[in-house]
C-alpha cells in the first residue's frame, strides 16, 4: 500500500517541485500511498496550499489547532496528508501525517512566515526528514510500533518494542530550542536498541 505515488501524480500536485525550490534538494523518500490520494491544488481558506491527502482530509481540510490533533489521534489506518500550507503571516508549515498498522506520525514543521528564519531552516528540514525516515524504517525492521509528532517546535518520538518495552524521546514530552525545536537536537535514533533485531 505504501510507496511513492506515480511521477504523474507528483507532477500534478507540484509538491516535489515546490519542495526542491523551497529547500534546494529533492524531497526525501518517505512512505506515501500508491493510490487514493486527492490533490488540493490551489488554496485552503484563501491561502496558498500544495497538498495531497486521503479523501477524509481532502474533503474537509483541518490543518491546525486542537481539532486537527483530535482528528489525527482518532484517524483510521490509511489516513494520510503531505504538503505545504500558509495561514496568515506566520503559520506556514510543511505537513506530513500518516496512520497505518505500525505508525502514527504527524509533522507540522514551521517553514516560511514573517517570524521564521527560513534560510536557517532550509538545510535543516530535509536532513531531519532523512534522519527520521531512516530511524522509522529501522524501528519497523526490528518489530517496533512508532508514534512520532513534531508540531511547530514541539516534538516527541515513542517506539514500542515486541517485548513491551517503550522508548521515548525526549522523556519529559517537551523540547526547547525555538521554532526548529527537535529538528536539530532530538537524538531519536538512540531509541533503537543496540542489540540485533530478532
């Protein structure tokens, strides 16, 4: 079910092109549904948007606030959202949300807006995504279930192993460091045990 959608789909939405223009590098590989994505091609609430989503999100976009978090926490496997949306002068973000049998992931990563240092974040965001998806793939390979959140400077990463043990980073459920928060500093890789899988 998961993998890159067709090149035609990516070209249709312009998301890959937008990412490369914004960050200067191609969008990193990340799990995406092979089919069933609905593009939101132009605007949401009158603001620029380049989004792909499962039908639930496309028909009723809900991208910020406590209601969005409630929707995600209750979303069934198959829920998906990826893209960029700008609201007002500063609530600009890159989104990636996915729910499947093994993962519940929600990223709303600040980028753009009048108070965000976009030039500083430009190399940081792609590197964070590469690091995160390597960590996720290795956790799943070892039988873990993953829950990961980054929301405008706050993040937490939890993995539950087959023996019932749980790792959490950061342990106190908060992360200091400004709008990029755990993008730079959170060592979520250390949640992966040094033992061999199996």
